[in-house]
């Protein structure tokens, strides 16, 4: 939002400088508040741009769908061994580049519900990814299909 009053004042000063034969090109002095706001918006735009770029790279590498149910809802990259790892949105550029270029066999893309289910199986049933994929997943899918 532009401060009309200050802009008017700037125009007035510009006119006075012009009249006085002084250089007219000066910048409007911003308040601390405006500078903070400006930095905040710039950072937000930057993060949004980076998020889109990273999403595109992730989709290229891991596909557009959940590895279990083919859903597209709220996709996550899950580490197959179940250990925690940084979300790619929180990674530094260096970390993300490393992540996107490494062997993707350790990771799998899952939708929100499947990701929750996989962690549930890992935590409560001590199942590993291979077990879940081979045993549990066909059952889950069957249940969903027949609403059992
Ligand atoms: Zn899914
Ligand atoms: Zn996970």
C-alpha cells in the first residue's frame, strides 16, 4: 500500500529540487516497518518460488502419485527405513540437491493417508517397508475397494 501523504510530500520535494536546479532523482526513504514488510514479502515470494521448483523436481523423480494407492492427495516422500529425515521444503539448497540426485531407492512417495498407515504399521506392528508393501498393502487396498 502506498502512503499517499508521503508520496505527495516526495512530489513536492521533487518539484522544489527541480526548481532549485538540484538532482531530482532521490529515493523515497522507507520506514523500518516498511523495510521489514518488504523483506518479509520478498522472502515469502522466494520461498514460494523455491517450493514450486522443488515440487517439480520431486514429481519428476518420484512421479505424480502415491506409490500405494495412486492417490494424489498431499504427497509425502517417505524414507523406507522409517527414520526421520528433513522434509524437502526445510532443506537447504545444498541438502536438496544432494537429496534429489541420490539413489531414490531409499525413498518412496506416499499420500497422506498411506503415509500415516505405513508409520502406524511400522510403529505398532514393527513391520518394515517390504512387509508392508507385500502383505499389508494388498489388504488395505482390498478393504478400501469393498468397504469392509
Ligand atoms: Zn496412498
Ligand atoms: Zn515417513
